């Protein structure tokens, strides 16, 4: 039974969401503030938390800072920001802080639960590897995966799900790792944002392409020598992204 940490200061909203999530089979811990949530994650039982649903407008430490501090502790815990603030600046800031997904209220219970299930699947090592493998299914997938395994000093271990650059391990959160696996499975192939949303985020609708752009930005910051002049995750203007170098 997946374990979710729900961080929401409004008691009525928090209680309602907890009830919905429990009805869908989740174990739920709740926190009314960011400080309370971080203390819970640092406690011995914090290791059982598999995903955090994080409100943005919290008393004291806001959701952006909470997300940054969660990312400083772990790269593996999926974080979904759930907030009424839906302007571009907030969405971009939230994604750049390390959130895996950003959902604007109001949202229906089925949609929220679907986003949670998708985030949990992205966090599963077997799911990431499988997704990457499926991306390279057309043509000689094995050869392309092999070519992507060591690309100009960047080594992607698709079995161990690790990434190193010149021998130095680069920890990546599940969404960024899955995005890199998806792109590198077919070096040179151009993926549209909609294709990446479907394959990495499992959005079956025309979702928010800013999820892709923000994740690419975070990935470049970790992989590239000069993020403004990317070598590995390249932009194809007007189309999307591809993995290089070519």
C-alpha cells in the first residue's frame, strides 16, 4: 500500500484529501506546515513515505522552500505540488525547485489519484528501465541503447539505473532519470514535448509542456558543462528535444 505524505495547512482540505486517498488504498501521513513535514521525513518512520503531495501556500516556510529542502535530503522521493496558484511564474518556480509534477486546484479526486499513480510508477526502477526500453523498441533498440551507454564521458547504466560523468556519480530524481533514459534510448531522435509528456509523465491528454521544459532545465544543470550550450540534451527549435552528442 503506497505511503503518501500530504502537506496542507487548510484542515478541511487536508482532511478531505486524506479521506479520498485512504479510500483509494493509500496510507497517509499529514502535516500542516513545511517544518512539520520535514521533521516527519527526518524521523525513522520517514523512510516509509513514497510520495509527497505539497501545498504551496503554507504558513512559515512556503512550498517552494519545502520542496528544495526535500530535494537536498533525497533525489528519489516524488513530489507533486498541489496549489491554487497557477500562474506561469509559480509553476516554473515550483518545477525548478524539484517538483515532479504541478497540479492546479481545483482538481478532481480521479485526476489527482491518476497523477499520484503515474508519479509512483516513474519512481519504480523497473518502470523506468521498462519505459526506456520501450522507447527504443523501433529498429535496433539494443544497438542504440549500447551507443547511449557511454556518450562523450556520460555513462548511463540502464540496468543499474545510475548515471556517471567522467566517473563521478550524478544522482537524479526519478522523473529526470526517466526522461534521460527515454531520450538516450534513441540518440539523435527528436521527441516532441507531447511525446515526452506521454511517455515520461504518462499524461494521456495535452498536458503542460512546462513540466518537460523544467525537467530538461534541471537535467542540463546536472549533466552539462555549460547548461546554456547543452551537449547531451539538445533543443530542436520548434520540435522538441533529442539526446546527443551527434
